[in-house]
C-alpha cells in the first residue's frame, strides 16, 4: 500500500515522503496514529502539488539569498567607537552592532547568522562572514575607527 507520511517515522522516512509499505503496517499502525495517509486520489494530487509549491518556495528563497549575498559582499561598514589609550575600545563590537549597521543599510540579517568568533576589541579592518543561505556565506568588511 502506498502512503504519504505526515510525520517523521524512524527507519521509514521523513514527513512528506511517499512510501510503499505492507497493508497491515499502514492500516494498523501508521494511519491510526496519524503518521501517514493513504496515497490515493486527492491525497496523492495534493502531495504532488505540495512538492511543487515547496520547490518554488525554495527557488525563490535561493534567488533572494543570492541578491542579499551580493549586497553584503560589496558592503563596507564603518563603525565609529570611543577609544582609550593604545587604541583599545571602550566596550566591543559584536554581532548585534554589525546586524544593526547592516539594517541601517537596508540589509536585514539575523544577528545569529553573523559568524564572529569573538567581539572586535581593537581598531582596524575586519572581514566578517554572514550566513545567508546554505552554501552562501559572503563576507562584509567592517572598519573600526575612532569616533570624532
């Protein structure tokens, strides 16, 4: 019997996949526990439509991410900070400050997607990677200079 999984099932498959299983397994275990629905008629057509719409959405997200990656890669952020003796900063620049600076440029990025090993604590120019999409991590240039 062909079924479409509605939830992940160990050793069988992930949600949204169509599998061929024994009739008894489907009617006595999967369907009563709402782990799967029979792949007949309308359910099968809905499943095909769902796959097509998911693929369209994934393609749209990928193209938007490529545009954002291009913008991030060509962006240079200049952050002015208060500086003490020896070029040491008062405080530090972390992912939150970088995300806010990108936001002011019209590039919305979640601060958790910014790959910064440790906060920036001295003057200089840094390359900071930003995870935009799977396989797309452009680098934004951050220039830390004294304020005023």
